[in-house]
C-alpha cells in the first residue's frame, strides 16, 4: 500500500508541477521556484526524498515489503515528508523569506 500511494503521490505532484510549468502562470511559477531554489530549498528537497526516493527505492525490492520494522521506518519518513510538504506549501506564503517559525 505504501508503495502504491508513493507512486500515486509522485504522479499527482508531477502533474501539478507540469501544469504550473507548462502553463507558465507567473504567480504559481514564482512560488514554486521560490520554494525550490529559495530559502525553503532544504525542506523542499527533503520532502521529495522522504516521500518518494526512500519509499520507492526501499519497496522496489520484495524483501523489505515483508519486514515490519522497515515498513514502519518508511511510514515515519512519509509522515515527516508530509509535514515538510504542509510547512512549505501552507506555511510559506510566497516560498521565500525567513521561516515563519523563526520570526519572533
């Protein structure tokens, strides 16, 4: 299930990204570029690694699919990646600038 949902997530993520890219919508394109290459770069790429690379590489092989510890570890990676995704998309108004949690 985690493998299937990982593939579904990357498909919808990529479809949204390509729609923004080919549509060349200035508001959305600036926001995505700001998150991808701006101050949110680390969280952006960490989110992709935690939600796609780790689950995909782990579950490509049949052995880890039957190991409960590995499944739980990958599930934790996906949850942390989802929290990063929510922080970047919702917490970052424009995707640039200081992290909102650090402003005091």
